[in-house]
């Protein structure tokens, strides 16, 4: 997803579309630019009720090198097997494969 943040000084805002409707109306969010100046921001994502859309409001807190920014953008880190739920990643739902109509049950 590419965003074009709007800025006033050190504060920024942009929109976000969740792939599935989140449970809460707000959550902590992080923004990482993948183009110069490669800034990182801490923010809050406020979901618009009954939608998958949110407004992210935050402040820039750091700048990184290009390689660091790209790694942070994909949240590059090692994940243990118990941290992954492949059905949720694959199907985008807590019930996983049970909701997949393309697979034989």
C-alpha cells in the first residue's frame, strides 16, 4: 500500500484500508516511508465505523537509511512457528480453510 501523508510540521496524517474489518475502533500504528527521506512515525489508526477504512494520525520520530527503511517497512524479523497462523495469513479469516470454497473439505 502506498500512501501520501499530509503534513503539518512534525505531525502527519494519511488514510489506510484494512484487508479485513478490524475488531477495535482504534489501534497503535507505525508508518515507514520507503522513499526519501525514509522517515518513521508513531501513530494511532482510527477506524471509520462499519468500514475497513481508517485515518492514521501520528508524528515523525526518526529517519533511516534506505535498507533500514525497507526492512522496517516489511517488519523484517524472524517469526517463531507459534507466532504464525498460516490459515489467517492465507485466507484472511479466523476460521481459515473452513471458509475456503475453492478447496475440497
